C-alpha cells in the first residue's frame, strides 16, 4: 500500500517543479519591457554616428590652416559637435536600458537560483530516502507480492518511480543550466554598461575640447578685425539678409491670420496644419541664466554696437530646448544661416512667433505641429557663437519684443556682461 502512495506523491512534486519553472521563466519577461534587441539597435545607430564623425574629422583636418576658411571650419566643427552629442545621448540611452536589463536579470538570477535550490533539495531528499531504504530493493518488493495482480501492479508502480527519479534528476540539471545562462547574461549586461559609461565620459571630455576649438575659430575672427574686415562684412550682410527673411515670414503669417479671421465660418473647422497657442508660456530652457539681454549691445565678434534681437540663455551644451507654446513649425534649418546656425521658428497662430537659434541639433521639421513644452532641439553653439547658449526671440503682432517681459514674476540671474 505504501508503494502505491509513492506514485501520486512524486507526480505531484514533479508537476509543481515544472509549474514553478514555467512561472518564474515567464514572470520577468512580462514585468520588464527592455530587450537586448533595443540595445543592439542603439549600437547600430552609434556605429553610424561614429562613421559620420570620422568623415567630418577628415574635413576639419583639411580646412585647418587655410586662409579665409574660418566659416567652413566652424561649420564643420559644429557638425562634428552635433554628432558627438548624439553619440553621448545614444550611450546614455544604452546605459538607461542596461540599468533596466540588469534589474531584470538580477531578478531572473534570484528566481533561477531559488528554483535550482528547490530542485536540489528535492533531489537530495529522494537520494537520502533511497539510501535509508538500502537504495530501495525493488526485487524484494516484487517477490513479496501475494498474487499475480499485485505483482503486475507493483511493476507498474516501480516503473513510474524510476521514471520520476530520472525526471527529478533531469529537472535539477536543467535548472542549474538555466541559472548559469542567466548569470552569464547578467555579467554581459554589467560589462557592456561599464564600457558604455567609460566611453560616454571620454566623449564628454572630447566634446569640451571641440567646443573650445570651435570658439577659438570665432575668436580668430574677433582678434584682428582689420585683417578679417571683408569676412566680417560678408557675415554682417548674411545676418541682415536672414533677419529680413524672418521679418517677411512674420509679416506673411500675420497677414494670413487676419485673412483667415475675416473669412466667414463654414462650420468645417480650421484648415489642416494650423495650431493655436494656449497663451500661457513656458520658458524654453531649464536654465534661467542670461548671458545677453535683448536690446543695444556691442557685438561679441564684430565689436559693432548694434541691437541684439533676442535673449541669450547660458544653458549647457546638449540640454533640451522646449517650445514656449503650442504651434506649428514654420522654419527649421541646419547650417550657418547668417550666423544663427541651426534654428527653429514656431508660429503660435495667435499673432505670436518664437525663434530658437544656435542649436546643436533640431528635433522638429517644417510643418510639424508641436505642443507647449515639447522638446524641439538641443542647445549648441552653431553659427557665429562664442560658446554654448540658446538665442531666443519673440514676435508679437509683427514686432520683435523682449522675451523676458512675457514671463512676469519669473526670476533670472545675469552674467556680468549681460
């Protein structure tokens, strides 16, 4: 009778072990969305960025030392800086994913260790039971049968017990193999994250070196105004031309707004692509340190006393730039752009336009609708800039206004030269 009870007990133990293994195997996957494929995709993007950086390094080397090639050199350096910053952002995203993956693998290792320990304990108990009973004398049990029917039943029971013993052993071996595999994946993720952090730190150091080199190019123009008079004159003309284009665009947008307001309502809603601001503004940066106010000033490069059309915010390189209000992107361009570098302009549909210049890179394109506070780009030093900052301009009903005055109650700090 005791032998017949062994069959259901072993079957239940094995069923629980298999169920536990299945549960623990599925649970971490559902609890964490991070996959190795996401990290691999970022690695591919990083490799592509590295290739582009190498191309710009070659261009920069060829331009160094060439007379009257400062603008081309500065533009190339700006492009390389943007790529370096994108690599840093890529690595920081990889580190973030690795953190989540390591957290997941830590739980998987703990659960795999728990399953392996449980399987080992079951296996030890079974071995001890066999040792205590003299390794279980199956022949003695069989020959103790009182009838042919009992003999056949015992053979069936013993066969199941031997099978259960084997399955218990295999289940333990499988749990140990799974534990080793999960530990290896955990160690790989740890090693990759350590490597990413080291490379990210190295790129951040290189970024500062490149920023200084780009600023030195502009400083070389400033150092000898007489020698670079023709170059500076050309730059002044380019800046004036871009200012005229912006003013014309502002006028066009406001005229379109008035024309649309004078049209009788058809009840069909506004035309596609338009967006109206909320009227409640957010500051376009996490930084409130002002390096240059709007209004008359001595130009930091040309030395000319002239009007500064916007507010310069001394934010750090690569920090986020936010849309001051909801609206539609009407200008978005990379390049020198009259000295403004990479810039974005947003029409807020209520007679207000805002402009963001010297970006390291843009995150929006022309025609795109944006929401208040949405990231539209990242702080840089592109164009005629002596260091990382955000140049922020605002137009209301066609007139350029001081952006800071549109943020009553907000406190700012200022550089000595502001």
